C-alpha cells in the first residue's frame, strides 16, 4: 500500500494517482477516472478533482493508496 502524506488540507484525485506513479500524466489519470477504473473508499469516482483527505483510500489497477495527514 502506497502512502501519500498531505502537504495541504487535501490532494486532488488526479494528483494523487500521479504522485503514486500509477499514471504517467494528468491525461492518463483523467481517462482512468472517466472510464470508472478508480475507486475512492470503495466507490467508483468519476471526478478528477475529487478532494482526498486524511484517511481516504484510493484503489486503481490492483494498487491501493492511503492518504495521510
């Protein structure tokens, strides 16, 4: 499980996927999210700008990202 430490109050979903090196670019993140391949806390998320906060879990392509403050 990859852990992303928050520098601010939140990180956007597309940025988190890039920070965890699960996608190569923002465009790749956009398509993965639009195609319904990304889940946030077990629910499919279609908003690239979804704000992730402390405790959120993101799953994509068999990988899990945990957001921590």
